[in-house]
């Protein structure tokens, strides 16, 4: 294990030698473009027809752009708050709520990393049968080696890892652009418009189809907050907001294009029957077998880059609250390369354990993606809630900084409404599983509070939240025991 010190991360504001705008932009795009976009044609087609898909993307676009602007204006108005996903929740709702925002985000990213590893070797399995499904013994062994090699790169320093991430982000965009151009040329409107509202598909009403696709869209957008998490390492604080907005718009355009163009290449039922990394099969339907190989190579490069980006984010998410006492100080320590080594060892150790458990499950990637998306809903809603508090009370909107309050208030309201809608769309089962996974965090929180010699562990409001987690966890355990709920699909 690397030697750790009590050194602290650079202070907020400008950071000479910190991450540039292109590096921050690469973190946003690199963390959002992982495996999700390459599996999007099948994932969406299995739950919705073209009409509901367009409605769903419209809702997602409005909701997510509002959230992106929330992160932008909070980064500019609250520059003292580092690691937005955690700091905003803590500033707005207290220590325990802030802890849970970091805890949930960390677990979401951790579980997502396992999903990336499974999808990576499932893609290689198209060419090497021993890896088929991504969770065979040899696949798990090779995934474990890759996990720890990535770990060793990250603990050598965030700057080095961020440079590698920038290179892989550029590389992963190329196959996406090629796919979009070729499928735009081969697009057939009659296929796209066939059973446009899914009336004969057996997928349910338009509302049901729209709700069912929403959690998939959350999964492919996870990472929108990437720049805000690295705000303390940014060369210029203003670059954090710029990277968030530019990265979001670029990824949104690619996601919508990939999804809708696919529905003009193959019928929805055919798309729904495809396997992981279904983009390759769609492209192959236009250009022949080489299309599948081309996309598969893109998936591999993309997942390698996304794995790196998300291991970086995992470490940073635990380090900042560990440095201010919300998490145990163990997580706040940096090594001589200013990397959050302790947080990374714990993160990747848990990734390793979950990776081994995937051997006993089926449909692992989709199960991991769904669970990771459900876990991140609370951190997103808390960020939006804090933005609503700031704008509603006029905090920082005084004197020369008064301009833009009404606009920011509207954006905050939309982001909160979208966050609540996502909780409804996730369904009771996903929320119960989330409660079960959130609850054990209370042990870590108490550990941190004891280190701080806190006289009071919880406020009455925080005790209500803890009780809600406990109740949800008990119901989840009961449903898991009787088979009406499944942890890994």
C-alpha cells in the first residue's frame, strides 16, 4: 500500500498546474460515455417504442440540462464548496444528508465500475468465447487484473490519470461519430414509424413506456457532475461550469442520435433481441460484419477510459468528505502523489468482491446499470434541492450579483421536479434496494462523528431519514427472502 500523509488537496479557487478546461471536459464526457451508449439501442427498444422514446428524451433533456445548469451556477456562486455532489447536500441539508449523498454516489460509481468490467469482457467474448457473458471465471480473473492495473495508474497521481483519460475520451468519440453518419445515411423512415406508439408491442401505455426508459437515460448521463467533483483541482473555477454544459450538450446529441437512428435501421423487436453492445449489430446491419468489429473495438476503448474516469471519481468522492470530518479521516488522506490512496484501496477492494459475486448472476450488466442509476437519484435530487434553497432565499444574489436569480430559480424548480419524477420512475423495488444499500453507511458516519468527538450524532430530522432507510431496508430484506425482489437480476 502506498505511504499516506496528512496533506490536503489544493485550496478552492484557481489552482496553478491544476486541471485545464479540456481535461475537465474530458472527465465529464469520459465519465458519461462508458458502456451505456453502446448498449442503448437494445436497452431502450426493450421497454419503449419510438414515440414514447422521443417523449422520454425530451423530458430527460430538459431535466438533465437544468441539472447541468444547476452545477454550473452553484460552481460559480459557491466556489468554496468542493466536490459538489457531496458539498451541496451537506451545505443545504446537514452533515448526515451530505454524508449519504457522498455514500450513495460512491456506491453507485463503484457498482457501475463492476458493470463496466463485465460489459468489457462480454464484448471481448464476441471474439473469445471463454469471455462470453463477461462473468465466466477467466473473464473475472482478467477483469480483476485490469481493475488493479488501473488502480496502480490512478494512485500515481490524478494529473497523470486525467491525461490518459483525455486521450481515451478522444478515441472513444470516433466510432460514435462514424456510427451516426453511416446510420443517418441508411435510415429508413418506414421502420422508424412502424408501431410508433407501441400499441401492438405489449410494452404498456405511452406513460408506462416513457417511465420505463427513464432509468436507462439516467444511467447514460451519470457523470454530468464530473467536473464539479474535481472543482478543487480545476485550474480555473469558471471552467467547471463550462465543462459541465459543453460536455452535457455534446453527449446528449450523441445519445439521441444513436438511439433514434437505430430505430430506423432495425425494427424495435429486433433491436430488443440484441445482446450487449448492440450498437455493433445495428451498424453491421448497414455495412456488414466489419461494423460489429469496429464498434466492439470502440466499446473496449470506451470502457477502459470510463473505468479510469470513474475510479478517479470514486476516490475524489470519498477524499473530500474524509478531509473535513464527514467521512472518517482515513478516507481523507492523500499519498505523496496527492492521490486519495486509502479511498481507492477500499473502493477497488469492494469492486473486486462484487466482481467475484457476478459469477453467480445473469444479465449482470443491466442489473448493475439499473442499481447504479437508482443509487445516484438521491444525490442528484439533493443537489437540485440545494440549488432551489440558494435561489429561493437569494443567497449570493445581492448587489452586483443579483442578476440571473429568476432564471436560476426556474432551472432549480425544473431540476427538483425531474429528480422527483425519476424516483417515481425508478419504482418501489429499486428504491427499497437503495435503502438497503444506504443504511449500512450509518456505521461509517458514526465512526467519523466519534473521531470528531461530536456531542450529538443526529438531529431529529436526520433521525427521521435514518428511520426511513431502516424501514425500507427491512422491507427489502423481507422481499429478497421471499423472492419478490432480486439484488442482481
